[in-house]
């Protein structure tokens, strides 16, 4: 299973992210973790993936090339290129909402972590 993780730019609850990933792999076989190069969580996600023997695909936004549109362009490319099976959506702002909307439009299952945690 290819799992895309999205979260707000300032989301930094590493305990929740690792706990959710630990729980998720108990019920699903995860082969790839996909993320957008999140400044706070990217390293944590990748360390978790290495420990779980899961491949990682990172899609950082290209701010110098795309300016204020970098995140939306990255998100569009990330979905097309990585073909996730499911999106784990942690708390976030407009860009996280856009990832969730993209997933729904493409028929990709979304698990809203904030909903489960009553955030």
C-alpha cells in the first residue's frame, strides 16, 4: 500500500504521527510512505519508515521556481506521480485541505487523523 501523509506546515506533533503510523501498519501492509518534505515531520517520517523497512518518496515544494504556487503545484505533481492508495491527513491549513480535496476527486481513501483524535 502506498500511503501519502499530509499535514499543515507548522504541524509538529511527532508523537501522534509515529503512533498513528505504528497503529496503521498493524492492520495494513505499507510499502511506500509519500510526503511533501514537511519541515517539522519529514525527518521523523523518514526515520520511522527506515525502521519499518518502508520505502520513502519525498516531494519538497520548489519555492524558487514556483513562488507562492509551489505547494499546490507540488501537491498536484505528488498525487499524479506517486499514485497513493490512501491519504493520512493530519491537522493543517489550506494546503492540507487541498490535498484532501485532490484525494477525494481522484477516488483515493482519506483518513482524517484529526477527526479520530477529536482535534
